[in-house]
C-alpha cells in the first residue's frame, strides 16, 4: 500500500485515508469491513465507473450523473471525516 504523505507530514489522517485498505477489503469479499474502513467506498466506485462511462460512451450524456455522484461522494467523505476526527480520535 502507498503511504499517506499527508499523515506522514501532519500526523493526522487525510480525508481519503483508508480508501486503499477499503478497496482491498472489497477484493477479498469483506464488504461490511470495507464500508467501516472508508464509508464513501461504494460511492467512490460508482463515481469512477460513471467517469469511465462518460469517457468511453460518447453516445449518452453522463455529465449530470458524474456531477451528482461527485457531490454525493464529497458529502459522504466530509461527514465521515468529521465524524472520525471528532468522535474516534
């Protein structure tokens, strides 16, 4: 796994800390543990899938989907980060 440079420099988790481990847990079939590790993992995967569709499939317009998923993903990431920093540390 790649080290988090933000955590190395400042000593606290960044907003994306846990995404690599969470993705690894999904690959091993541990879906609940993946969500616990990084709550935005599933919206992140949907977001990346929509970006791929946006780039590959030019017949359909996926722009609203990409923007909507980006907004939902950002909200989930921010809320879970604030919760983690406030209540778990």
